[in-house]
């Protein structure tokens, strides 16, 4: 079921299937690069500024890329050739601490998480993270604050719901998106098991990371530290669990509809996996 398609990566992240370009994109957080995978061939598309740490990745209707630059503490827009077009570093007077993941809506708006930093926020689990929406017109809104290291972000197929992984509470949250662009919480969508594969002392790292939706509305979540990817149905219940053959730290996942396959980034060993779902993806 699993196939390694790219290896020797420096903390891969941000897996994204691009219908527009017909390829998989992904990032290297420690390598400061954006990659593409097309017809089995991987290549570097462009490099981000040194030390910027690209994490979450999205593409707007014009083909431009949006990146969460975790180490660079900014949300940035790049042209397809890698030219920096825009950088957002703060909400009002509050500077971002570590933008982590994002989802781009049909209008070109960006829903993104500001998770926080490692020592102060991820390690301690304090509620210092926030969720934001940057509208296509440029207005930046706060969705919710005081989250415990909010991480992955995804939109429902109809664009009416936002899902956010609250990593340090080991759960996925659900929000309803209203016609005026505002957003309201609908509670906990799913709480994950606490089976951690990491060493004692590192168990605080366990939690849901990035995620992606398949064509049937099943939400696939990378369970960092659990060494698996979990498929959640529209009701929030587990439909299927895929355990990685190697590597305990899946960071993100995207669905390729033409192949009916998942592409999964794994950070511990620096891998990009492909996992075929077959006919199952039609009935999730």
C-alpha cells in the first residue's frame, strides 16, 4: 500500500494536490524550499528566504502560493516562480509567533493558524495560539485565540466549514463559516487516541498535524508522534487508520483524486509517501 516516492528531505511539510497544475507540491521546513512532484519526478520549484521555515502551503485561484513561514513568523504570498508578493507579520499590534498551516478558499482567502513557538508554546502546551482569516480583499480577521498550539487547517468540500487541529489537546475543532466571511466555533470534531510512539519525555509532541480532504468528504489527519494517518468521516468518527511502515512523525497529507491516493510527508526520516486507497475513497 505504501510507497516512498521522495526521500532524504529536511523535515517535509505542507503537502498539497494542485488541480490547477496537475501535481503534488510540498515544502521543506528545514530546507527552506518548495518542491513539486509530477509524473514521479520531484524537483525544487523555488527556495524561500534562508531560515524562514516554510510549513503550510496553499495555492490561490491565480496560481500564486501562500506559505506559512513558521521560523520567519509570517504568512507570505509567492508567485509561481518564487517571487515574494506579500508578507503579513502581525494582527493589529500582535506579531505572529509561528504561522503553521493554512487552507485557501475558493475566493482566494486564506485561513491559517499561528501556532506559537517550540519552547514557550508547544513544549508547555499553554493556550497562546490563534486562528486567522485573510480575506481575498485584504482584511485580516481573528477567528479565535487562546488555542493550544493550533496546527493543521482544512476546509470542507462545500467551503462551509473550517477544521483546525489543536495539536497540544490532541483534537480537531470544527468551525462554521458564514456568508459574510465570519466564523463561529461548533466544538470538538474528533479527539485522537493517546498511543504515542515517541520516547518518554517527548510525548508532549503527540498530536494531529496537517490534514486534507478527499473527494468523498473524508478528512485525513496526520497524527504526529503516532506514526499514522487517520481518516475521519463527516460525523467525526474514525473510518480508517493507516499506520506508516516507517517513521513516527507524519506532518501533512493531501489527496490525489485521479490516483485515489494519499501523499504523506514524514519528518523523522525525511520521506514523502504515497498510499493507495483504491475504491475505498469512493465510499468514505
